[in-house]
């Protein structure tokens, strides 16, 4: 691993920056194929509609045919995994709710679970998109609802990630899932998030891709094929009433687990892919929601990845030509080169997370004396091959980590005041793969 020296505060404290890339991850990124992505979306559009309440017993049309096709793709790629990829359909019969469900129907999430090679490593990382599509009327289950971008683009990312990463041998596990029921109030993601919570799954990251293939703004015709937005919550939805006082006292309003994941995505994605990650410091778009919220609500770190512009002429529209303008979520409005970059960013992040050591344990900050220096200590991670640790540093007003200090020790004294800076610790292995940072608790 190479380091770039910025400033030496003392003989033993050196700010550094990771410059090297993992060759294996570079290879995975290079394997993402725009033609494959286009073929997936073309096939998804061919089912006419993927509305959650559409047919489940038709072999060629409707949500049932679509989910069976996704399962088939997962099974094909599972052949590359040496028996470690389990493919199944999570199902549940849903009763009418008087809102967006007016009949009993079978809800199904196609899932591929790539098990990690280290039986002691219980971490799970997830990539998701939603399979269902809709037109203007959210209850219309028969009209042509191509859903090429919303969310064929996200599902294509999930399928392509399964194809590329099926050959990997990561110590941690990766889940690939295409949720149903997103447009009917996040039903599929709620079903899986509740199962994960009940069974104590150790989910450390959910990358939810919802509309990642459009580059043009409908109102202004401006184009942006360079930026991918990542939405993340700051204050934790789960048990905020119990955590609020500590968050306020420590000034950690901008440091929830999902926010740490978002910063991680920015660093890793921009290292491996020519893309600008735009961190949006809110859980989702203004007054709106997506499948990652089901996991956030259960206490799991989760973010939404979305194109820079949404085009409302194509999103949630009946397919039609009106006043000479084409409306509808059709495949010709997807920019497949932009989509390719966004999928590659997902794969780089997933691979980096799944290859990394687990997070350091019991990270704490000493407070028994008032000093203008800061002492942190921690314990070794539970899993993974370790090269050392980074202590991350940023000024309180900075939205992102500004500097890092490498050490092989389990403690570090830094000549920076706790009043002026925020700190975190992360594990790193020999190929530069980083764990998600951990904010220190107060040492007692």
C-alpha cells in the first residue's frame, strides 16, 4: 500500500491517503457490459407490465413472468460460484389494505445469496432494485408499463452485479435482490427487512438502486451523465428517542451509520470509476421514499443511489404521444453508458466492503482528563485479514473525512482537540480494502 504524506504532527502521527487500487476490484469493474445491461432492460420491458398486482401465473406477461426470469438469470450465474450462491423466491400472500392493494396477491422477491468463504464472518452486504413498474394510475395493472428506468435500470444493476461477482470469493456475504411491491408502498423491501431483523442478520450496507439510467431533465433538457446521487439519513430513525441526547451531546447529528456508508461509497466509487458521487444529506428525495427506507426503519445502514436528474415525462406516465412529445418509461430514454458507470460504482463498493476486514471493535475516546489532544483506543475486528487501522479526522463543519492516520497499534494519541474535530476508526487490509468507519463511544 502506498501513502501520500501531508503533514507530520509528531514523529509517530502522519496524515496519509490511500493511492493504490485493488487489482481484483479493477477487474470486476472492467467486466461491466453496457450491452448486457441493455439486454436485461429490453427483456424486462417485454413483460408488458410488471405491476405488483399483475398476473403471477402467465409465462410471458406480468410480475410473475418477470420474477421467474430474474430467478433464471440468478441461477445461471450461480453456476460460477462453486455452490456458494443460493437462489430463491421469498414469497408471502398479501391481503387488501384499502389503499394500494385491493386484492389478495402473492408478493415475491427474487434473491441470490452469495455466501462468504469465512464461516466466522457474519457480515452481509446487499444490492437492490425494484422489479415492479407502473403507469400514471398506481392501481392500473394491465396497461403497458415498460419501467425501463424505473426501475429496470436498478434491476439491471442487480443482475449485472450478480453476474460479475458470482465468480468472487469474498470472506463476507453479498445479497442480490429485486424487490416487488415498491410502488404499492415498499411491500417487498419491508418483507425482507423484517425477516432480516427477526433473524438477526448482520446487514452492514444496503445499496438500493432506484432510477440510475436517465441523464436528461424533462423541464430544461439539461443533461448530466457524470453525477450519481447518494441519499442517506443523518439521525437514525431506529430508536432515535433513546439515542438523541447522546447524539446532541457529542455533536454527531451528521454521523449516523447510513451517513458513514454514503461517505464510504463516495470514496471507493470515485477511486475506481470516473464518476462524481453527490452526497445528498437527507434520507430520500423531498417528501418521497424508496426501498432502502424499509431497512433504515429496522436499524440497518442503507442508502439510495439515484441519477442526478429525474425526468417526470418518463416516470410514472402512461405511454403516449401528446402534443408531439413522447411520454412513458421507454428503453430508448436510458443512457446505457451512464448506467454502466453507475453499475460499476456499485460493484466496486460491494467488492471493497466484502473483501475488507470487519470493523474494529469497542472503539472509544478517552475523556477522563481535559486536554487539547485526543486519545482513541479499540480492539481487533472479529473477522478478516488485517494490515492495520486508519484514524479518520475531519473538522466539525466538514461534511466528509478530510485526513487519515495509519497505525498498526490499538490506540493512538492525536494532537487535535475533541472540541474542534470529529474522529473515527476503520480497519484496512493489505490490498487497501477498508471497513466502514466507526465513531468512538465514550470510554468509561
